[in-house]
């Protein structure tokens, strides 16, 4: 563009217009990739949010924050771990591509966007709770104690050293002491499965019971001299702490 000044001097001006958002092609003859469709709906959500006057109240502010959160979630999910297969094979649409391009999902999405801020938060909270329940159920199904015979009380008892097993069968075991040792180990390793449990037991018989409980629970224990006393350290060598469902004290009572 050329403009003449008062001195009739020519000055050139370059006008640059930045288009922030691109629209989808209107012609049905043109094929649009799922990625472009997805980006179109993301930009549309962001643009609608930007056109909305700045929130003056908590409700409006919460609604705008929810909109931006979902938009950012769509962008971050582009190559997430869950969609690794989708990224390596573009022909497979991701879940968010489906949500933005499939007519069955667009209407629920628009309904969500039209909800109030409180309603959006309630729906998101329900989704998080449902996902947490699914993870808990999956973890329970993967727990080997539910299907693996190695976690039965009898198999766990066979893990104990032969001489210790003979002692447990012969002697009158103080069940109260045994239950305290079990409870201490359970409470510690249930919360800190990769830490080292340390204790100083004055009685050699209590240390013997502790070693038996550790072997029953598939833990590793060792006693050493420390400052003139015997100190016992216990560690869990497994990735997770999965104690038997039936504890040693209860199993011994069944045997008696």
C-alpha cells in the first residue's frame, strides 16, 4: 500500500494481518483430516471463551477456568502415553478426536459447555471418582493373592525355615506377642513398602518370632550387634507389599 505525504513523498506501508483462528472448509467436496477438525473445535472453544466478557463473579470465573482446562487437556493429550498407539498410527483416531468430530459426542460436549460452573465441576468430579474406582478394581484383579496358590497360608508357612517351623509347632507360642509383631510389620510396610523397618528386641525368642513372621510375609530380616544390643532390620524385596490374607497367628491357631 502506498500513501502520499504532504511533501508528496511516497512511503510504503506493509499491513500484516494475523489470523488467529482458521475455520473448517465449507465445501463438502474437500476432505478435512481429523486433526484439523479437532483443532477447529479447540480453537472454537477458546475463541468463545475469549469473546465472553471477563468474569466478575466466582461462578463466571469458575466456568471460564473449566473451559480453558478442558481445552488445554485436549492439547496436552495429543501425544500422551495413552495415545502412543494413535500417534504411531494416525489412521486410528484418538478419543478426543472422536469427541470433536463424531456427531454422537458433539452434542454432549456442547451440553457440557453450556452448563454452569458448579455443574461442570460436579461432572468432572464424578468422572474422577469413576476413574479412581476403575483403577482400584483393576489393581484388585491384578493382585496375585486372589489367584496364586503361593499366597495361601499353607504355602506361606512352608517359606519359613524348617527349624523355625518345628519350633512354632512344638512350643506354646505367645499369641499376643506374635500379633503385636505382625501388626507392627503390617502397619509399617503398608505405608512404606520400600523402606527399612528397624527394631531392637531384647528377647532372643521375640527375635525368633519376628524372623518367622518375616519369612511368612515374604520379607527379609537380619539381626546385627548395634551399640551393645541386637538390632533387627527388615526389608521388602518385592515391588509391592502383598501380605497373606491369613496371618501367621491365625494360621497357627487353626493348626492347634
